[in-house]
């Protein structure tokens, strides 16, 4: 039962596998609309080919698997956002822990710091990005690291 | 002898291999309890399939191989902790060098900074996270970088 | 039609796939000049072999796919620049968001901070590296994190 | 000629390939001493199996390929150093650009900051870690980012 529901996505040469039902979780996106009639479907290998970054794609698929959009930290924000755009995904859905990596670069520069930084879906939210947390906590530990400097 | 003891774990399309004995090292977890009777076992390919993040899984398996839980730094803490939960692993076992990446996000916000930050198993320990070390050492080098600014 | 245009690049054991037309996008480089007469072409497997870092190569190919050169952040700048040199690519083409990772290490030390940091192609440009943005925005949020400290 | 000299290293399930001559570049290490008589050699698949981290191994092999030891930044220093030890490599050979990631954790804590930080081979050297460079250069740009704040 399991095997029939499986699907191979050859992304830049690296084979990713998931369930067909997983791809339906985020509707109206490139991956939710795959059909074997597409030009990039290979009936012999029974896979879809995409000429895209294979490593970043793991993070794209993870969004379908878990329902949460996290940014990878091994590539810069703009690169990931270009991939999100290709896959038809909404960068505004990024989780709070990844706000720091989120950047709006549509116009090539930052028009307004406050506005560009916070994604639409989370305006007014009181949660704070986890990514900042390590920086914030340093003062608390300072004394215990270098007591002789304190 | 070696080959019989081997096992293939297809995680999101990427084949990982390890020894069966390696998976027994951390008992009462999803991977230590694998049996061929499971629905995700494929007798033809002789492998287990999991619809999860293939890259992060390398770090999960490394915990079994080395007995030490290190966080990857190419994904954010909450993403990794969701994977830990899926695999039935205890985030509290994280090594001191990875404390900075460790975050407790169960309630969606930080109730108490001091309490949430330090994992249970290491409370009261005097060792200090390696991740902070680079930040701490900067002042020592400052003079040798920009002597003209000193 | 699709399959004929495809090409397999075995980089350090990991198979990457792309379109032949993709490799023509950046002319006069190692990848744009591939021919089956080369010693590293394998007619049986129909692939080219390169004894190079397989992970970093995803970022190299992404440059051909998107036309934008982004630095990976899972390896240090000098390592990536050595790969760029091998593939005959110009490190000066790096996107503004990755300037922070860009380093000129030809002489083994920094002769001039201002000059070595900014790539030739972007001198005088007013855009600012996204990578700095997170650091710059911290003060705005400081009060809302630790109101009791403010 | 090329194919005979090739070698497959199955590291945790991921096949890495390199030239036999590449592995001879760093003598007296686990990889330079491989022979088909070893228990982990598979004559059918013509490969060697190692139950280790597949991603980190790309960085290990890169040391053999380029002669330069760079630390990956997607895993913490201690994890990488445990891999270096397994492969019989000397962490002291790390390049200056990766000093920040280099940590001596043999005794479980830092006995002396100045001593533990700088690898033996580079004591007294005047070059400065590239990793610190981004932090150092921030003040120079500060004015051009937020002229209204200056």
C-alpha cells in the first residue's frame, strides 16, 4: 500500500522521495499539481526532474512534511527565497524562529526596516525569534565564563 | 559477516546505511525497534522508508554512531527538535557545545530564560558552551587586528 | 526531448544532473566547455567525473541555473573560492547578500580592509549586504525582549 | 585509465568517489592505508563501507583533494574533531580561516583560553582568522547603512 503512494522527485540529480498525499498538503503550488502529463516526468524511471538546487529542496519538502516553513541556514536568505518562488510557496509563512533569515529583496534594497523585516502573517505577534535568543542570553552567562574579568 | 549486519534506511529518498547493532545503542527509540513487519519496510529493496528530512537524518544517525547528540547548524533548533521528537529521541541529551542551538519551544514562547535554556541533564554543570567561545575571545585579539585603532 | 538535453556530473561520487543548455549560460568556464572527448567522460555511465567536493558543487551549479552567485554558508569563504577557481568562475560576481562571506586571501593576509572586502563589480553600489541586516536590527527589538532590563 | 584509479567509499550509505592517488596524499591515515583485505571492503559492489557521518565526510575527503583542512560550519567543532580522530587526521592542521571553529575539548573544559584556541602549527603567526573579519568590519559600514542614525 505504501509503495503505490510514493513519488520520486529528481531534483538536480538527487532523488528525493515522499508520499503523493504529502504533496497535497499545500495546495495550489507546483508540487501539489504534479501530473504524469508534464514534460519533466520520466515514465521509465518513474520520476519527475527539476533543474534546481538539490540540497535546498530538502527544506522545501520538509515544509510539506511538517506543515512548517523553516529557512535553511547553509544558504543565504535570498537564494532560498528564489527557490520558494520557483516552487510557488509563500515566504510570508516562515516560522518565527527563522525570521532573522527572512529578507525582502524584491526592490533590491530595503525601503523600510520595520516593514520589510516582519512577515505579514506575524505582524503584531508577541513571540520573539529564537535566532536572537543566543545573543540576548550572553550577558547572563558573562560572569560565569570570565569571573576574573567580571 | 559485515554485510548481514547492515541495514538501509531510505530517509526522504536518500539511502543511509548503518549496522543493526548501531541502532540498538539508544534503546526504546523508533530506530532501535525496527522490524521487517513494519509497513514502511520494503522486502524487494530491503530497506525502510521514512518520509522525513534526509539531511537532518545524518545528524540523527550520528547520535547512534557516536553516542553524542550534536545539533546541526544548517537548520534552526526547532526544526531539529521536531525531528528528534519524531525519532523518539530526548533533546535534553544535547552536548554542551550545542547548548546555544537548543531551544524549548513547547509552549510557543519562553516562560523563563534561565530555566528554558539549560537542558535538564546539565544543570549545575560548570562547562561552558563552545559556541559562545568565539564571541568571548574577540577582545583578546582586537589589538592585534587593528593596532592603528587600538 | 527533455532527456536528450540532460547531463550527469558525478562530483566526488554524488550525481548531479542538469540541462546541457544550463551549462552554456556562463561561457568560457570549465562546465560550459565539456565535451565527450575529455578523459573524465565515462561513455558507459554517460557521465563526467570530477574529484571535487560534492556538496559545494550544488552551489556552483545553482549559479548556472539562476545566474546568481551565492556563497554557501556551510563551508568557509576560502574553501568555496578555491572551488570557484577550479571551475573557472569569477568570485567577483558574488551577490550583495553574500559579501560578508567573500574574502580575498590570495596573498595570505589582508592588505587593505576597504579594498579587499568589496568585489570589483559592486564598488560604489549603495545596496547593503543582507547578512549584516540581522545585526543592525537588534537594537530595535531590544526593548521588547527584556523590558525589565530596558 | 581514469576508471581504474577510482575508488568508492560508502560512508553511512552515501557513495563518495575519488582517485586512489588522492588518498595517498596524506600518509599514515586510515584512508591512505586502505586495502581490499579489510573487513569493510565489499568485492561485489567494489566499495569500502564506513559507519560514519556521510555529510561531514565530504569535508574529510576535501582535505585529501586540496591539501587544506577546512572545518565545515554546518556541524559544531567537537563533532568534526571526533570525525578527524576516527579518520586519523590531525586537527592542528586546520587552516587559519577556520580557527574560530577549532576547539580543544579533550579534557571536557577549557584550561587556558589563549593556549587552547590557537593550533600548535600556527602559534606566533600573524595572519588573522577570516571568520572574525565580518565582525571587525561592521563599524566601517555603519554610517552608510543608517545615515539617519549616525
